[in-house]
């Protein structure tokens, strides 16, 4: 990967790849993936290679192949597919010689450009440039432009069309469907998912030009799940440029922006839309797309980092780029997947990754999108109720992995091979990783206090907070001997410890959830009697409240030992301690499983990811700086950061502890998970939560932003390598611009007001009407 190709206006905007290797295809496909939250397109090349993974996902279009499989996002038809022969030789970069090669993702314009000079095996020379984008302006559009300039007169043939012979690791999610050609040019493929019955309409059309537009000789062909053109006899004179454009559209019967009732109506609508798209042409579509990106991301929530390392600015832009690509902002019936829309990993499912790692970005910069993602959880309540009931509990027990609104739990039951038994390892998360329920409650609470969105609370928030607390109140187990309530047999955030009792993160956040619900029930009773009555009917608030008050002080909250270490669970601190150096220095994550199986790892003091530490981040007021430090020193050396969710949390905490050097090192490591030089990290897709975590490391960590108890704190502390950091955040409906340097911070209210805004800055309460400047202090 090359991070230094952008110069002038494009400095810190370009991520490039300078070589072509078929065994590294996965990295570029994921890291360069394009999308707009409606769909995500893995960045395969137009021509096929072994080892490639061609993926097009449309958010929220889940399908379940068989009863013993879980629902997943189906891999839709490949519209990028274009195969060329030049003077009788197939264009194939593994043959002949590559004389120049660069593939560049322009983050600002969200365009992917591949620039190749190729000598074919017969000695002919060609310059080829491939450009493409997935429109942020019109969510249904994929546009490609290919230019071919031969050094000698050449004859081109091309096969290009729509290929529905796609699978998810062998599973075909679509019925054969219909294919048809319209107006002699517009290819149409209609398909329906096998179980969920979602109709997909794909259209593609080509445009050729060489000085003037022209129609080459062509023949339309169809095969199983395929429709394509064979073009032939296209003569390109030496040093002349042939331009081929391909416009494709994707529509489905789940799209909320369409008012169609039947497959036929969908097909007609999509066909006409494609005609319109083609008529606009690449340049106009591109212009609208670039403007839409600017409005949504780059002008809306810009972050600048002046650093000795140019990688840092690029890293935060890369994170913001992918957050926009992966987030279905257009529809509250869907949510962000753990790999975004960039790969088959985790089957398009949503985890706590959204609420704890991704949502803060939107809560602080684009509350409308944050609200839409939280509404998804509200709309998923029926599945959460079902899960609670099936497990003998009350209230809302959210699924660990989530897909369709009413699916409930969709975590697969069987996973990787156990190196000792040779069997598949059972995935317990879907059964007992229960902290997701309080994570969602926490995120809703955080959203409310940052945005002040009372309408959200009245319509969704209070109910979510109380319904989740009801689950916890029913989940607690009475421990007669100790006279307290325990939460036994769970998986906490550290997934290397299964069936543990009293995981600190789970117990504390459950306690927080119930405590917050008590406050809200009281508030409703006192201040919103009508809403209280409505919710009382739905949730039986009187009984719930009685139970909440009874259990609250009896919930067991593990306490720090004398040395400050908080037990991660009842048994962690008694487990064997081994030398983890080899695994701490591993090149690829999960290497411990080459030596141990999960059962053995369960008995060792080793953690996959932040557990106690993330508790100390989320509920920071409950723990002193000394306790945080003691736990850092105890747990971090035992944490392998085998989950991509771990490094960014540790970076924020290192900032909190005042160790900017360490925080910076961890920020860099987090940024390198996808963007770094290891070419095998992202084959299954980009790491969505880590990208949200990078924003948190910058804004919540170095930028010092935190909401605690409903109050705002801004106390930036930059790492040595940075001269300046600027960012903006939304706070209760207004925008604050923050400029921080090594010595000084300035906070500006974009809309000044005589009503002062209270912000804690370096431990002092400030009342700001317009702009406030402080020197940087350590607190
Ligand atoms: O949610 C995470 C989990 O914390 C660790 N394993 C991967 C999941 C999806 O990213």
C-alpha cells in the first residue's frame, strides 16, 4: 500500500496500491471497496482472476438458505464484469508484462482508478485506465469508465454484462429469475431471493466512444443467471483512445424510496431509471456524487490532523470514508454490519460494534443517522422479547447478532475447528454473550444526552431503557449464601472466557441499566404522566419499578482488590499465567489457537480484547485514575488484541491516563488493521467497529471529548507527533468547532448565543457564549 501519492489538493486523500499480486487480492478488494450505505461493492477488477472474491451487497436484503443455516446478506449479481481481448490476447495481468500499475482510491471523491501499462504476451503495448464509483447521490447507481490506448493498431473484443452466478461461499441465494434486453442495449436481470422473497432488478448498459459515440458490432447472450454482450471487431488506431462506459443500477423490492407493488412494476421503474442514468452520463453523475460526499461527510464533519506522519490524516479520512460507505442511513429497518458491506465476514450481521464503536461517531456528528440506527433496535424489540421469553426471562433480551428486524438471534452455532478434538467449536455468544442488551441501552442514553433529542426519548428511548432493564431484573440470580444477585454463565466482551460468573462488564452495565431505568420511571411518573400511563400499559411499569428498586443495591458489583485490580469475573484472577510474548508479537491475530483450543485458553489469564478496560471507558466516573492505571497494567499485558475492537479502546484509555505516546502508538496500530502493510488482514471485509474506534481515538481520546452524567467535557491532549487537531461535534442541536494545538485549545460555538453553554475544560467549568480559549493543562 502506498499512502503518499496524494499531492497538492489531494494530499492525504489517496490510498494507493502499486503492485498487482493475485495472492493479495482480498486486501485491495476490501480496503478499496465502494458503496453508499444502500449497497457495497467489493473492489474486484473488471477481468477475472483466481482468488478473487466478487461481492455486491444490498443492505438489509437478508436471505436464509436452509433451516440449519443462519440468515445472511446475499451476494448479488456481479455487474462489474468486463473481459477484454486485444489483438486476440485476453487482457490478463498474470500474463505478459506489467510496465506500470497503480490503483488508487480517492477518498474525497470516492472513486477508484486503476492505471495500467501492459505489454501483452505477443509484445503489443496498451495503456488502460479503469475508473468507477458507486453514487452517493443516486444510491442505485454504479458507473464505470474504461479507456484503452494501444501503441499499435488493435482490435478489441469484449464480453460484459450481469452475472448472477454468484454465491456466498457456495450458497446460491437467488432463484433463476428473468432476463431480457430492451432497446437493443439495456440488459435486465430480475432475481428473487429464495427464502425472503426479495426481488432484485439489475440493469446495465454500455456506451462506446472514440472521438464520437458509436455502437460496435455485438451479440446479446444469455446463460444460467447471466445476461451479457459479446462485442467484436472494435478497431482502435495506434495511440487513439477508446472509451467504454458501463452504467448499472440495482433496485430491490425492499427499497423504501420506490412505490412499486409488483415485480413487473419494479422492473419497469428500474429500467426507466437506468435510461435516465445513462442519459446523464459519467461526468454529470460523478459530479453529483462528489457533491453528495462533500455534503454528507467532508464539509459536514471535517477533521484535520497536522502530524509529522502523513498517515495520520489519511487514517482518519479512511475511517470516515468507510463509515459512510457502510452505514444504511436511508432506512431505519437496517443497521451496520461488522464488516460493513465489504465482505462476507459475519454474514452482514449487526453486533454491539454499532452501539459502542460506531454510533458515537454519528451521535456526535450526524445525529439523524445515529437515531435511525437506534430506531432499528427499537423496531427489533419483538425479536428481543421472543429471545427473552424463549430463555425464561422478561423484557427485551437483544440478540448478539442481528439481521432482519423480527429474526431475533442469528448467531451461527458452530465455528472454527478445535485443534484438539477435531470438532467444530461451539459459538456460545448467541446464547450467553448478553451484554449487548445494556450496550444498546447505554447507546440510547448517550445519544439522548449528547443530542437532547426529546422526541426520540418519548417515542423510543424511555421504552428501550426500561424494557432492557426488565430483562436484567429477570436475569439476575439470587445467591443465598452471599445475599446478593449474581449474573452467572455469561461471555463478557472478552470472548476467550466462556461460561463465567459475574463478568464485571456485564454486571456493572446491567446495574447501570436498571439504575437508569429507575430514574426514568420516576421522571415519567412526575413529569410525563401521559407517557407514563402509555408505557405502564405496555411494560407494566409499576411492577417493573418495584422489582428494579428491590434488586438494585443487591446486584453484585465486583470490587477492586487492594492493588486496584478489578476481577474480570469470579475466576479470571485465579487462572494460570503463562508467557504470552509469542502471541503478543504475532503477525496475524488468533495465533494462540495454533497451540491451544478454546477450552484451554479459557483456563489461562489471557484476554481477546478490552473487557474490564472498556467498562472503565464507558462508566468512567465509577473508577479513579489509580484504579484505571492498575487495571491497565494488569490486563493490557494479558490482552492479545485479537479482536479489532480492542486497540482503539485502549488508545482512548491511554489518552485518559495521560500517556499520549502509548495512545498514539495504539491509534497507529488500530489504523493499520485495515490500512496497514499486512496484506492478509481484510480478506473477509474491513473492520467496521475499528474504524468507528479510530474516530473515537482521535475525538474522544486526543480530542478529549466526553459526555459524563449529561455534561460535556472537552480537554484535548495531543500526542507529540501532532501539531494541531481540528474537529467539530454536535452538542444538543448546535455545532462546536474545536482547534487544539500542543499548547492551546479554542472552542467555538458556530452559532453564538447569550445563553451560555457549560463545558468542563481541563477540570474547570466554563460558561461559553461564543469562543473560549484555554492553554493545555494536564489534569
Ligand atoms: O462484536 C465483535 C466481538 O466483540 C469480537 N468478535 C467479533 C465481533 C464482530 O466484530
